[in-house]
C-alpha cells in the first residue's frame, strides 16, 4: 500500500485531498506517523467523532469546534464589515465550520453568495447538506487552498465585489513553506476587493495567551495593501485589508 493510502487509514484524515497528504509526507521524509501528526495539527484536530459521523446539530458544531466556539458570529461579522462595502460574494479559504454561521453573516451583509473552501471532506459534505436543506446561496468545495489554479476557477465564477476570508490559516500556510502566506496573499488579492485575516491570540491546547505581533506579515500588508481595520476580538487579531494600495 502506498504512503498516501496508509495515512488515510485514520478516519479523521480519510477525506483530505491527496495533494495535502503528499506535502505532509514530503515534510516528514515519508514518515507515516509524523505526517499524520502534522495533518492532525492543521486539518484533523477539530474533527470529533460526532462531526465525522454527522451526529451533531448545526448550532452545536459552532459551539464545539475549537476555531469557532469563542466567537459570537453576529458581532464578529458586524465588526469586520463595519466600514467596508458589502460584498456580493464571500470566499472563505480554509473555512472549517464557518459555513454553519451563514445566518449570522446574512444578518450583517444580506443575502450573499458564500463559497467555502475546506480540505476536510467530512466538513464539506456536512456544510453542503446544511446549505441545501436551508436553501442557502452557498456551496462548499473540498480543495487544497494552495492549489491556486483551482481556486481561481471557482472564484472567477462568483459575482464582484468579493471579500476573501483567511481565518486562522496563515500558520498552516507557513508550515508548508516559509513566506508561502505572502506569496499566496499576493496571488489571491487580485480576485477580491477586500480580504480578512485572523490570527490566534492563544494556543489551541492549553489556551495560553501569547503576543501575536507578526511584524513580517504586518509590514508586508502595509507595503502591498491598505489595512482598513486592525482589532482584537474573541481571542483573535483581525485584519481587514483593501486590496488597493492607497497612494
């Protein structure tokens, strides 16, 4: 059996795109155990048995998922969209369970096309089921977000103006390759009017507070774009950026 299939024996990793598993194997020199540990850290950590088996309600998912349970989503979206034009399309890269917060998003920006790009096939299936059952203007895709060409095809079919979400994905991008996040942001910035980055202010495991300066990232954003808003909320630092640099 090849190494990709071996990694996928673990149920929480079973529906990840092969491209992501290949990258994890490369980083770990084809060590199956190390590759699984890496993938769990960034892609499988949040998948409880209830989520994998679909035995959990939509509201409960938001309350138990580590990346979302501290957020008051309505307040979260109100702060993000306070001073920017409401988009006709929102593309959520590395969406996690954010799709289940659509009703809160809709309260703030109105009915908008919401596209979730997520590596976990289990979450994608559940989000699409949720969207269909509630007749929402939304769709989820199981993709590796570093597959830029695939992203461009999906995003180009949505209406402008667009806003792109990058909620807590910078660390995952940097874990693949140093400065990959900067290259990635430059690539996707041409596809939207605004993009929103969030950075964790506390560790996932012990919930310890830590200082998130990310000077290298802030310097890059200030040089290339316009940071419209920089604030802290629900254990995250949130940066709302305009893709056009104001002269």
